[in-house]
C-alpha cells in the first residue's frame, strides 16, 4: 500500500476504505498520510483494537464491524479500496460475492489495491487455498482493469509470499469475447 501512495496511485484527499482492516494499520497509515481513511472488519476484537490505536494517535477515522460480502455502505461510497489479506480468507464459493461488493462500493474509475498470499507460498502461514494470479484475474477482470501486478517472496519482515494488484474500477462494460 505504501507503493500505491508513493507512486500516486492513491492521491491525497481520496476517501479510502480498508476492507478487512484488522487492527487498523493501513487506516492509521492512510489517515496520517492525508487520506480520508475508513476501515471495516468482521471481527469485533479487531475493530476494538483499530479504534483504540486510532484514538491513541488522535485520529478520527471511522472503523466498524461489517462483512465484506455485505458491506454496510451505499453504492459508490469510496474513491479507493485496500484489501491486504482479506480476499484470500474468503471461501472459494463466496468470492464472486466479494467481487460484486467491492465493485459496488467503489466509484467508477476508483482505485483498488489488493494483496493476497500467493499460490507459490509453501510455508504454514496463510490460508489453505492460496489463489494464483490467474484465478484473481479471472474473478475480477470483468469489473476491474489490472494496471499493475507484482510478487513478493516470503521474508521474516514481510510475511508469506504474496501477490499484489493495482486495479481500476471499470467505467464501461467489459468487452464481450470475440
């Protein structure tokens, strides 16, 4: 996500939602960096931790409980979305619903940064089903343009091997196959 800020993919002042925000690290970083950051997480404990951290930092970013498969926001509520580790925890059969929801709450043309534990990761850390880049493209390409993808190998500091993608919500229908 730092790369998204440093390269200008996310521009200051954007309203950004961290999907599956956990203890709020991304919300904190974004709020401190000049964004209108919000977070949502299914876990009440994670939401409590995020609110506590934001309060200690004297930041007024909203964080609340919510299910990524039924996000508690109106259509087109956000300029940007971040998902750093939520997507790959969703059961395979529910991932289409995930795609529908993140598409719904992101404004047309909005920016989306997604990262997930890579299929290539062989260590014990991470979800049981680790999506390939192809699986993610197949799921999201009809709703989002893939502008940049990358891969990071496992390390003690960064965690398991992971992919990331910079996506833009489509403003026109996906072209039909030829």
